């Protein structure tokens, strides 16, 4: 009973590896080995949902009614799945890359960029039904059992039990989220997800043509002239004529008499569609930013803000560009606005915290970087917190922050090792 929780969990996971759990797949009914219990599936999904959302742009907060709509459509499908009792959740992420993903335990996300590609509710149901199967049929959990994601599974436990202090593995939050989100399930799992997803669609009363049309659109897009950003979607869900044909067969078998929900979908999407030019300007600004064309990035951010001034990411882009253009006072103003509009996304806090640190405002910097780290632990914020502690003369705290950075893959790792070597010559790190 006195065993630390994380150690206890690790022991349980290790024990599970030694015992073969023979089980029936809850969706397909075929028998399979299972090492990850339902409780673990749910815990992994719950622990990774937040960091995965954060590392993929955060929740789209500007259209609460659209979020509720997507959630309603998702729940109507989850309810008729083989595992209606899983703690399903559906969110829209503020990300222009057309993508969707599912974590074990029913934690599902669809990007703003994918919604723009859909035409009716049946197509949305096809996306969500497909992702529900990935979760319900334990495709992600099975990857873990195969060993490909085993380390991640164990590391997730480290993240889940972090909370109190600086756990070594917490640093990898972003990478873990990314790895789970970009999982490739393979051809069989994709076909399985299409097939059972269409069954959920039929049970929920949707026109199965939606699944056929969606897959046809993807095949079209994955051709020679695929728009930038489609890589992520097609890497995790490779489209193919084989999948189109399989969907046609499934539709013929199950019938296509359901509703397409075009009017409902168009109504729910109206506000987001109206803002599409603003997001397009923002996307151009992000590209300019990544190519170090800061004045141009600022110009695009202003255009986006002129079209829609309540989107936090537009103000964040303005702030980041102003920072690079050496306009710190304007940058702080823009970042303040970004944070005021959306308190649930780590990045504006991180950028503002680093700026305050640079200007020597240690107290506000500490506050911002702590909030950023609570939302998504990053090497940058952690290193910054170490620097603040060091400047305040608190060597012990500084070392506690530098330590996980020193052992991470971050570009800051060598400098963190350097500082540890200087502050604590007995640490084993060599000064460079
Ligand atoms: Zn898939």
C-alpha cells in the first residue's frame, strides 16, 4: 500500500505482459490476444487526450454550437456501436490540416481542416464512425500489444502520474501525443473501420453513400495534385480504390435509404465557412512565419483579424511576428489578447512567458510558463522555469527543471547539461 502509484502501475503492466489474456474482439467477434485491459485503454486515452489536443492546435473554441453538433453526431454513432459504454468524447481541433484521430477508450478528434472538405452530415458520420471503430475494436491498443507502442504505453503511465513534480517522462508529452495520433493501423484495420463504421451509420439512419463519397474524395485528393497538409491524413488513413469498392459493396448490402443531413450540416457549418477566408489568411501567415518572412506574417495576421477578431490564433500569430520584428510592446498586447480569447491553449502562454523572461519580468514569466507546462509539458517552458529559478538563486529548483530537459531530445538538452554541470559539478555531466 505504500508502493508509489507509478511503480505499482509499472509492476502491474509488467505482470500483464507475462499473462496471456485470450479474449474476443468486442467489435469483430474474432478471438485475439489482449494484454491491455479495458481499464488501461480508458486510462491511456484519458491521459493522452489533453496533450494530444494541445500538440495539434488545441480545441476550436470559437464555434461552441458546431462542437456540440459534431459531438451529437458522434454520440449517435457511438451509442449504436458494440461498446456504447466507453467514455466517448468528440472535439474539433483548431488545425487546418485535414485529419481525424481516435485514442484508445473512445477519445476522438477531428480537425477544422477536415470539416471544410465535407458536404453533409452523412460524410461527417462516415469520418466519426470510422474513428469510433478504431477505438472500439482496440486498433490502438493492439498496436501497443504488438510492441510498437509498448514504450509509449509505459511512458503514458509516467505522464499520467506526473502531476506533482517534474517526472522524467512528462517532458515527452507532446511527442507521445503526436505518436499516438499518427499511428498507422494498416490495411486490414482501415477496411474494418470503414465496414463497421458504415454499420453504425446504417443503425443511426444515415445514407451510406456518405462513406462512399468521402472515400472517393480522398482518392481524388491523394492524386498528383494533393494540397499541402494532406500528408498527415493519408499517412494514417491511406485512401485507395480498394476502400471505395469495399464501401460500395457494404452500401449495396446494407442499403442506402438513410438521410444525408445536408441541410443540418450546412447550417451547423455556416459560421466556420464564413470565416474560411480569415483562416486562409492565417495559414498564409503561418507559412510566411515558418520561412522567416515576419513582416509578411504580420500583414496576413492583420488581414485575418480584420475578418474575424475573436480567433486567438490570429492574435498569437501577430504577437509571434511582432516579437521577431523587435516590437515587444505590441507583441505583449497581441499575446494578451490571444490569452484573453482562449485560456485553454498552451502556446500563447509559452510565447508570452518567454518574452517576459527575456525582459526580466520573472514573476509573470514564471506564471505563464507554469500554465503552459500544465497544458502541455515542453522542454522550452521547463528550461525557462529552470532559468528563472537560477536567476532567483534557487539552485535546487533550477536543477529539478534542467534535469528532464537534459535527458530529452530537445535542442535545449546540451545547454541544460551544461548548466547542470556548472551548478552541480558532482552530477556526472561534463561542462562543454
Ligand atoms: Zn483509419
